[in-house]
């Protein structure tokens, strides 16, 4: 029996380091993968279709939305972002730890559909460090940075909805902390999976030998 994987939602303001953390975890573990989400925003320098995002036009997005292809979607900075249903189901079914890097509204929607999903919020240590990181990325103009800061303030208010908070004061420590959370959570589910197998009578050695064994 393949055990179902763990779904981990990672959120945090732009510049929090959430993508760097996700990328590092994926690069260092065969069992951790990322569900690529769709967006209508233009690719930033270096971003690749199918790897960073499924980039699509507003029309394509709207068609997919009408066809029920997204588990959740959100409008963010005048663009649409959505989590494709098919990919997520498939990856979890394979027993993988699936990272979903999405915003706070998306996290709430996912938790409703997947109550066992673990949600992790990544936060820079101070507001000024957040501003600094956003400005030094050089991918956005002053107006966009201001908008992202306003969005960050809204997102930070939602921290208490999350299961775990990781402060990214030092990127290596933040990666280790997130890895530790995923490790604990996946063991927990593993236990759940084993109990399911026990109930199904798959522990052959115990058949007829154990008073608690289900008939
Ligand atoms: P960015 O434009 O910086 O790549 O992403 C903007 C925000 O949208 C980030 O918080 C990112 O995590 C989030 N995001 C990316 N994909 C999705 C998605 O499929 N659904 C939702 N709700 N948010 C997403």
C-alpha cells in the first residue's frame, strides 16, 4: 500500500525567503517535491514556464477556472494565481511530501479541502529587513514594492491561522527548521498510515495472535 504523502503549504511575504527554502528542500530530498501553480503575471527574469509557474493568459486562466481545474485561486496585485487540482492529487497519491508555495488566502482554502495539510509561515526577523529584502531583489519597481509591503502587512495578520512559524533570520537555519517540521509531520502521518494497514489486517504475522486485532 502506498502511503499518502504530506501536503505542506508554505506562505510568507514577498522577500521572506519562502521560495529559497522550498527550492533547497526539494534539491536535497528525493521525496520532497513542489506542486507548480499557475499565474497570469509576466515571468520575472530567470523564471521558467512549468518550473516556477505555469504562466498563462487571463483568458486561459478563466477557461481553466470555469472548467473546475483549480482547487483554489486568488487575485494578487492584479494577477490571478491558482493551484491545479490534477497535479496535487497525483503527487500526494505517490506518497511524496508536496510543497505548495501560496498566499494566505490559498492556505485557508487548501486547509479546508485537505485538513491534514501542514501550514508553515515564513517571516523575516523585522519589518525593516523585509523592506530591505524587497528592495534589494531588484525585480520590482517602487510602486510594486509599496504594494507588496501593504500585502505583507495583511498577510502577517493571518499568521495565527498557521500551524508553524519559521523566522528567517538566517537562511540555513530557516531551511533546517522547515525540514525538521516536515520530518516530524511526515512521521506522524506515517504512523497514521501504519494504523490504517493494521486495521486492514496487513500485518500478516499478527493474524490470529493478537487479541486487539480486528476481525
Ligand atoms: P509572486 O508573484 O511573488 O510569485 O507570488 C505572489 C503571491 O502569490 C505569493 O504569496 C505566492 O506564494 C502566491 N501564489 C503563488 N501561486 C499561488 C496559487 O496557486 N494560489 C494562491 N492562492 N497563491 C499563490
